[in-house]
C-alpha cells in the first residue's frame, strides 16, 4: 500500500451502485463526493432530507455528470430502514458498495423509535438491519463490499450484554465505545458468514482517526484539542474509501490513519482490539441483534 494513497487512487467506478449512510455532511459527504467523482452512482442515505438534497446538489455542481441522489433513511427507526431497503430493491438489482458510515457520538440519554439505547441502536443495530435487508442485492453483485465505520474508541469498550439498553445506567462515552466495538464484532462475524455461504462479497471496517466533523460532544476542551490535531473530513474519509475500493483489500481487513496513534494520516491497515476478535461475543451479538431488530440473514454461516 502506498503511504500517500488518496481519493485520486480510486479506480473508475462506472456502473457501480454505492450507498453511503450519513452522507449529507462530514466524512460521509466526502466519501460520496469522491465516489461520485469516479463515476459511481451514489445514493446518499440520509435522515435529514433538506440537508441531503443540499449535499447532493453540491456534489453534482462539482461533478456535473455524476449520478447522485438522495434516499431518506433514519437509522434509529427500523420502519424507516425497511422502507429504504424496499425502495432500493425495487429500483436497483445490485449493490456494489455499502458504506455503513452514519453515527452519533456521546449524546445525552435517549431511545430510538423502537426503544433501544440511542447510540447502540443507531450505530450498530441500524446498520445491522440495513445490511441484512440489503443482503440479497449485495450477494447478487460480484465482488461487492460492505464497509462499516468504527472508531479508535472501540479499544476502551467491552460488550455489556446485560445493559445494552442502558436500563442499569448510562455513560455517554462508554455507550459510544461499546457501539463502535459492536461495529467491529459485526464486521468480522459478517465476513465469517459470507465465507461460509460461499459468497464473494467481503466485509471490511475502517476508522477516520481524529477528524474535524460535527460529530461528538460540544465540550470546550474537545474543541480546543480538535483545533490542534484534527484532520479535515476529506482526509478522515480516506480509510473508508480505501476499504471500499482498493483492489488489495481482503475480508475482515481494518484500516485507519497511518500517523501517530492512528490519529491522522494516510490510510494503512491497522489492528483492532483483542475484544473485537472474540468469536463468542460476536456470535452472541449477532443473535441478540437478530432478536432486537427482527432481521435475520446468513444463518448458515453462524460462528461456533
């Protein structure tokens, strides 16, 4: 891998269909913008319709021949996810790249429309359900990729299966870290199940390092540190774009910035925590996620 891989290294994506969640701002917007610039048809899967349309218009203004459109989805509402998946399947017969990017960070206590703790429900369960409901289109597409965005914060987490919905107490940072660990457990378990099913689709993960976006708590100290060390969203998007498009990427690979402590820099392959590779936890999380969302898929590849 070149140490200075940029969006210019993305191959031509003519004919490819891409879905990016949370694509109206920040890292998701930069991902959609870069992929559209390489001639993919990019679906901006956004909760806020007004912001999504504005983002699509900005991308089309820059790449006048780009195939970019908004499809509304609220990842904290299973009914909205089901509507999105149904509309997508009715219009498209393939899905080359799914980037599970959208997320919230360290928010006050809250619940999703279905009663789940808001961060776990949005960051993990929403993307679990979305992936499962789109899996038929993914499996129908040669060499499709699923990229799930995690965070270096996953290293500070352990899965607390007895408190997934915060009935026994809520800490915003701990809940965020747990949701990002769940993203990785899901990524690796999904790859095992794809392999067991004989699919040539792959599941990968990436994290953006410390990137200047509107995500996260509005704390004075956080804002101060971000001004000193955070990289721009276009740089933070590179690990995800690499995972989504680079030809040498393999299933269960994990990418992040190559600089000190993976805070910033060009994308490189990185290692996740030991807990993220716990197969028993991954299997349990998968089954719990099926029960909570009602979405079941790739059962034949269950880990043991």
